[in-house]
C-alpha cells in the first residue's frame, strides 16, 4: 500500500480543517436601545440647571469645575447633597466615544441619580428647524 498518496490526502484534510475552524469565543455584549432623534420629543426649558459636560477628549466638567478622572461619582454625590433640588443636564460633545458615555451613565447610577432624570442638551440640525416653521 503506497503511503505517499495518503500523506497528500492527510495534508489536504489538515489544510481544510485549519481554514474552516471557527473558534467559539465567549464575550460580554451590552444591548443598547438608542432613541432616534426624530422619535424623541424635544422641549425648550428656561429653568437654570447644572451642566455635566463631556468634551471630545473625554474630560468632564460639572458647571465650570473640571472633574479629575475617577472622581466623578464623588463629585456627583456632593452635588446631590448640596443642591438636592437643582436639575442636572448632560451636554455630550459630538465626538465622544460610546464607552465614555456609558461610563458617565454608570457614574450617575453609582451616585444615586437616575440617568433617565438627566436630560441631554441637543442641537437640532438646521433641516429639522426649518421643517418646523
């Protein structure tokens, strides 16, 4: 029985299984349901509110105070203690990564603030502003 053809077949099978192998890797996934701008109602408010601003580089300011990394939860807790009735608004920059936005949401939760109670400041595109008139 010639062995050379068996080695060729074995090599072809080895290449086939190496190319077709798809390892199953377990990974964590976060399901996010984002509201679409056209589905959300925007309102104009005149009441003064504290602004939690997130810059494109990821830096965070609460009103005019820059918050150091890792201190956001403590700042929010102190803010809530000193100003329990003051409304907080989120002003994210257009270029922030989604990961940073989720970190801010988690910091709000850890500080005892419901993220749904913190509206986001938005700028409507010119096309939407012209269509309302």
